[in-house]
């Protein structure tokens, strides 16, 4: 099941041609208009950018560059989340890592503890021979813990995943999606731990499936600067021929929040 946002445009005519009143063109993207219509005095966008790099020369010539960005806007009813990550590594003339991914998610609160969501994600990984993985999902969520230093959200829904590999292999399937988000912060908020997990076993009766665990620890260096340790584990049940099902990514980055 591919979930597609509804995008429309509406032309409104104010008055008649006899009064020569102007033609008004409504915004072509109601999704963006919905964001703008939220209370201007309410919560603002918050986010961060991260960067990591290393380079060696001489007996070894290795260059590594990592970067990321994330942004979140949390209102009384709606929550918008966006994220981007890129990793590039080169050893002499050989590219040893080229990985890019991005995701967007929208949550709509039904009450204090339940919500519905829709999300979209895309990822490519040269070392896994993965040209592109896309996933579209929708479902419901329940906020298990909301007070104190710990918070926990759980989610259940359906997803459609499509995987295209460099060898020509393609996997497309509908999956049952289960996920959670766990967060902790210290009393003075200078340390923050976050972990998200998702299970996407295929409902098509085959061997397909995608599973992910993302854990990170942020430690503030100043009001706006921090260092971040991150471990990402990906399991592709039906990978490209000759490739491992399990991928591990370890990152140490420096970041700035806004």
C-alpha cells in the first residue's frame, strides 16, 4: 500500500468581473499552509546540524566525511519531524562508504496519549549495493511515558517498502510496522539519550523484511554546541546477492543546535 499525500490547488474569485476585483490564488501546497496556520506565538522550529571528518596521509590515505541535519516542530496537536544523514569514506582511490538517507514524519494528536502518524523515508548505501530503499507508512501511536526524564512512544501500522539493488534485484512488499521511540535527559538537560527502533516484517508471505535500531547520546559543550555518539544497526532480510544482512554504522560528530 503506497500512501500518497493529497496535494491540490484552489482558485478563488473574489467578486465579479464587473467590479474588476482581483483574482486570488490560494497556496498550491495545503500541507505547507497547515504549518503556517498554526499559532504564530506557539512552538517554533527546533533542530540541529552535525558534522564529522577525518583524513590521513602517508602510509594510508583515508578521508571520511559525515554530516546530518534534523528539525522538529511540536505544536499542541501536530508534530513535524525531518532528518537527513550522509556518510562518505575513501581509502586511496577506492570509495569504501557512500550512504545517504532522509526521512519525514507527521504526527497528529488525538488526545494526550494517542496519535496517528504518516511517514516517508529513503536510503541508499553503495557498500550494500542498495541503489534506493523507500518506505511509506501510516498507523497509530501510544505515549507510554510522558513525564519525568524518560519518555516512551510505541507505534503500530502498515508500511510499503521498495528496495532496488545495483545487481538488478528488486524487493517490493507490504509490511506490518511496529516501532518505538525512547528518550532520556539529565536533570540539567546537558546529556540526552535517544533510541528508535522499527520492525517491518513482510505480510506477503516471503522472506522480505527490514529492521532498524538507532541509538545516540548527545552531550552539550555549550548552549548551542554538542558532541554526538551514534550507532545505527540495519538488518535487511533479503539483501543484494553476496551482501551481508547486517550493517552497523558508528558515528562521532560535532553539532550545533538552533
